C-alpha cells in the first residue's frame, strides 16, 4: 500500500509514525510546504535563547505523547518542567497566584465571597436537559457563575485556544468538563467521583532538551519514509482506483491520502474532489496570535512560576506572559531570563497582525503593566501566526460530524489535524494514532 500524508506538523508526523508502527511494509510519502517539518512546533534559536514559536510542551497525564516519545527513542531528550512551573498566575486587578487547592481557593482575593459561594452552589445547580451546543460563557454562567467564568474560564481559554468564553463552544473545546455534567449532573460531583476512581497525581508539564524542534528532528530521523519538503500541495484528483496529488510540478499517485493540513488548506486541496466537504472545512475559523520572545541579560525579577494569564476585563494588551526560563532550564543561558508574551487571539485579533515594532512595544508595555518590569529586553524575537489556533465556535462539532460522515463515502481519503477534535499536542497525537489505525484497518 502506498500512502501520502500532506502536512508535516505533529498530526501528520505522528500519523506517519503510527502507520509504520502498525504495518512496516506500507510505503509513505510525507509532503510539507515549508523547508522544515513541525508546523506549529518550532524552536527558534537566537543569542543563546531557545524561543518556542508555538507549543512549549505537553502534560504528562495522557499516555499517547509519552508512548510516542518512547517508541521513537526520544526518552533521553524528554525534559520535565521545574517545580517553579507548578505556580501559575492570573492578572485581573493585579497579579495573583492561581489557587490550586480548595484551601487556596477559599483564600484567593481573585473572587468575592459571593463569587465563591456561587461556585460552591455548582454542586446543586440542575444539569442541562438537552444536548444542544452552547458557548463556554453560557456553560460557565450556568454552572459556576459569572464571576468565576469572567476570571478563571476567560483566562484559561485565552491560554489554551487564544479565544474568549463567548466565542468558543464548551462541548467542542472542553469535552471532558462538559461530560462531567452529562454523566454526574454536576462538575463537582463528577470530579469527586473521578478522584475516587482514578487516584494519582495530575499531569506535569514536559518538553524536550533543545526545545520541541529537537523532538520533531528525532521523529523525522527515526522514520523510514519518503519526505518531500518545500512543496505546496494544491489538489487531489481521482484516477481509476487511485488518487493523484498535484502541486508545484508534481503528479504522484497513491492508494490513500491523509490530509494533516489546517482546515482551510484541506478545503483548497479537496475543492474539486468534494466541494461539499470543502465548503464545511472553510467554516472552521482560526485565531491569529503573535508570540514576542524577550531575553534579558540582567533582569532584577524573581520569576518563580509558569507565567501569567490576563483576564479580558483587565484590558491588557497581552493575553499572557510565559516565564519560559523559569519553566525549563535550557531556554536561556545561566543568569539570563526569557519571557514570551502572547498577543491577539479572539480577544483582539487585529493586535496580533501589527508590525514587529508595534508588537514589541505592546509586549514591553504588557510586562510592565502586569509584572512591573521596566527593563528593556536585550534580545527580542517575534513570530506572527495569522491563522494560529482553530477556534471551535458554537456549531463546530455538528459541522465536523457532517464532514466525517460525508468522508465515509470517499474511500481512501482521511482528515487528521488540530482542526477537529482538540488542539493540544496530546490530542493531536492520540487522534493521529486513531487515524493511523483506521488507515490500516480499511485496507483495500
Ligand atoms: C502560539 C501557539 C502556542 C501553542 N502552545 C501549545 C502548548 O503549549 N501545548 C500544546 O499542547 N499545544 C499548543 N499549541 C497547539 C499545538 O501546537 C498545535 O495544535 C499543533 O502543533 C498542531 O499540529 P498540526 O500538525 O495539527 O497542525 P500544524 O502544526 O499547523 O501543521 C500543519 C502542517 O501542514 C503544512 N501545510 C499546510 N498546507 C500545506 C500544503 N498545501 N501542502 C503541504 N503542506 C502544507 C504546514 O506547513 C504545517 O507544517 C500552541 C499553538 C500555537 C499557535
């Protein structure tokens, strides 16, 4: 069997890896538009700093990423975050630690007494009667109240999706949380029941020595597949029982094709083969986000923590600031410090698209306002993602279900990327494994 995978981000790479794992005889060609694999996983190097352009790691509480690390022989470059990283901050009226225990929650000044009582009332709040979709804001207001939603859920969704509670679907973005209400009638009841069943620590943030690109490089070297870079795949055509892939003077035929490209690229590639699916793929929107890495030679700041997320109502120009050199030792040389500010998202999409000078000014002002840092950085590095993270708006799951239903009628074509069922690295890898299994099972 001869399989093409289009898109060399983690979804495409992991799909290729697992197909080979399940059946080493399958021939695979991986096509990538850029001159390097990795997509949103890429580490830039500048003046001794390692600056993540996208993801900086994954949580160790889901098994699939750790399994891929082991199977690909990358265990030796796995890097556990420092204990500092367990402390997270929220900037609402000022900088406060994120409460991690019931005791800390009772004491936190982030919520008023009324807000805390409303959260406690979640235990008794009646469960939603139907399966209709709703925004995270609607879900949050119903379950834990306005204050908790506008502070905690707002900051959390900015950190994971670069979105805001009113613009994202709760069941699509946080299925595990929504399922607690469905199964147990309340989030508290669900968490208590799960705690009894699944005793054990939560996840720890993990990354790789040398940054996430070191993992991508190793994965690339570990696979016996054909990799073609710098090629923009344009279209798929049906020929007899096979598919022809076209783009940049290419015309190769394959038995099966996996599209691990962003939804808008998959829409373009499938336009002639299946305009109906293509139209639905075009409905999946993306949030722009820019990352401003700032390196400091002599910064007088304690920086013990993971970083901060700002709430929308704090009206800051940064969504958050990650304290990278406090999380992973190798991100900056000894005694130097590296911060990464996130700008834009659904909250203020136009800010992400500003020019580099303006983005740097916003980031410098952002760390001044939220952390009191007045020192100018000695190094800066900017990465702009015009279409950074898929925004699973209300209706996302219904649209995606229709896409995959229609795809069942098109034998040999598969879709697998962060556009559908989760954006975290853990989700991408576990969905890639499922996709690989499907490709192998449906042997023609
Ligand atoms: C700023 C930022 C921070 C993040 N932080 C985290 C984090 O800390 N932890 C976490 O778990 N997740 C994080 N994420 C999310 C995570 O990084 C992504 O969801 C994941 O890397 C996406 O992988 P993917 O392979 O599905 O898509 P992509 O990485 O987008 O890969 C798609 C690939 O397809 C290629 N391509 C596109 N069109 C074509 C074409 N026509 N022909 C050939 N190739 C094509 C692209 O060049 C790209 O390489 C972050 C994302 C961003 C943007």
